[in-house]
C-alpha cells in the first residue's frame, strides 16, 4: 500500500494510492511523491516494480495521459530537468510531446523532449 506525500494526480497528501499507479509515479519523478506504508519486503517491491516496467509499454494508452498531464503541470524549468533525468519510455516521451504541443506549447520543453527522443 502507498500513500501520497505530495499532491499528485488528484490525490491529496496522506491519501492511499493504488500500488500500480504509485509505482509508475515512483519511477517517473526524481523527487518522490509517494511512499510505501505496507509491510512488504524490498524483494517483493522490486518484483512488483519489474512487473510494472514490463507491462507499461504494452498497456500504455491515453489512460496514462492524466499522469503525464500532471507531469507537464509544473514550470518549464522543472519539466525540462525531469525530462532529462527521469526514466521515461519513448511512448511516454511521444505522449508528453503531443500533450505539450496541444496544451501549453512551451518551446523549451518541446525542445527538451525532442532532444531526449533523439538519444
């Protein structure tokens, strides 16, 4: 079980977050927004993280866009830094680029995403 330690994706601080979503956010952000509060061992948590990482590209669709919209909801400097440092798949980067172009259209963020996609 995980709980929010910062407001994220519609969850307030202290609210319980579904494990699968929490694990995605845990990997997505350089600074943690969720923390584990259950008594699972580290090996069980590591196995679960691996499961999510394997499943994520196969199941990635617009249902994850709310997470990505939250990702882009910060200042452009924070988004640029996170795009360069966080572990994001090509599918996530492409969706981020699409969302950024359709919403805020910040040229420096678009450049950072395109640069990351080129690598």
